[in-house]
C-alpha cells in the first residue's frame, strides 16, 4: 500500500504531494495563459524525485493533513490512487 502526504508550499500556497521518494508539484503552464481566457492560470502536476527538489523549494513545504478533499483527490488521481469520499458541507 502506498502512502500519500500533502504539503503546502509556504512561498506560493500551492499544494504538493509525496509518495515514496517522489513528489508531485503543480507547474504553471504559461502557454495556456492567453488573452482569450483572460490569462487564467493553469497548473499541471509534474512528478519529480525528492532529490531534484532538495534545498530551498522542498524546505519551504509545510506537510499537513489539512488540505481540502477536492485538492487531495486531484493528487490521488495523479498518483493512481482511489479518490476519497467527498463529505457534504452543512451550512448553519
């Protein structure tokens, strides 16, 4: 069974995930930012070895479980894991 860890890059606010010795990092797709979509930012997860991210970038990640389920499921899909059930929010 593989274990997934989630973290927040404190410099950017983007969510990373780690499985074993690899991390999934959201990379900005500049070519998809066009005048037609009002330069909307698009990120795609890219897999890297932890050693490649060693140093400042990796050290700025705060590992936590407090990540919205929707974001967790994006990362889980990337890693080939089953999605977590989404709980309905109750409004009071």
